[in-house]
C-alpha cells in the first residue's frame, strides 16, 4: 500500500515535515505501508533550473513560476491517481490563512478522536 501525505508545505512553519514524519513512521512501522512525502521530494519532475529558482520566480517571472507549479501539480495528481492507494490530508490552521479553496467534495476518514496510535490525536471521522 502507498500513502500520499497531503498538507501545507510552503506556509507551514517547518515545511510540513514534522507531522509527515510522525505519520510516516506509524504507517511504515505499524502497518508496513510505503509513504510518498511531497515535502521531502522538492524536485519532483522539475529541471535543475526550475527546482533552484521557481520560488524566486513567484516575484520575478510569474509565467515561469506558473509553468513550474503546473508541472508539480501534474506530477502530484498523476501520483495520486495512478500509484497511491490512499491519501492522508492534514488540515491545519495555516491552510485557512493562506489559501482560498473551493470544495467540490471532501471526506475525512479516521479513527475516533483520541485514538492512542494516531500521532497528535487529531484524526477526524
């Protein structure tokens, strides 16, 4: 089984790495699942130049920034659609402060709140 860990990266204080690490250890060690962590794979399908500069292009070259971000989105969507067995999405407060999202549909699945084996005890269900 392959889990895709979705959640804030750019606006998260630690780049979204702490919660992903906790969940990854649980999924790998307790369930034997593989994990794709987009916060650890910053290059994805970008060229070396795109990976090195796409964040600065946000302010200096919006068209190049858009092309690079579209490549990242396509990479992630392809991985989710064709390889991942499930997605775990962390909805934290930085998401609502920095993004405007239109929800077409969303299902949160998880054990009851306070489940002792889920890091952070923040699962919804």
